[in-house]
């Protein structure tokens, strides 16, 4: 554990002043926020990857469609 001296807006201080363990509350809130940021980053990377491979995926789908439908015509 590391002790930090932080500054909070007065309205947030008012909201958390009755909490029994402010440090744990703040640590959990930060952990949740950091996890959300990481998920959003991964989502953006996935979207980027899908966009990058979109044309190649279409080409492969067309090739497989020809092979798959070959015996049905």
C-alpha cells in the first residue's frame, strides 16, 4: 500500500464523508475506472482490426461461397 495526498472537489468530499473506509472506496472506484478504460481501449482496437480486415473477409467469403454452392447448381 502507498499513502497518497489527493485533492477532491468539495461536492465529492461531502458525498463520501460518511463512508467508513474512504481509502478502500476510492481505491475500488479507481480500479473500476481503470478497468473500464482498458475495456474501451480493447474495444477500439477490435473495431480497428475489423475495419482493417473487412475487405479481405469479403474476398474470402466470396471464394468460399463459390466452393460451397458448387454442387448445388
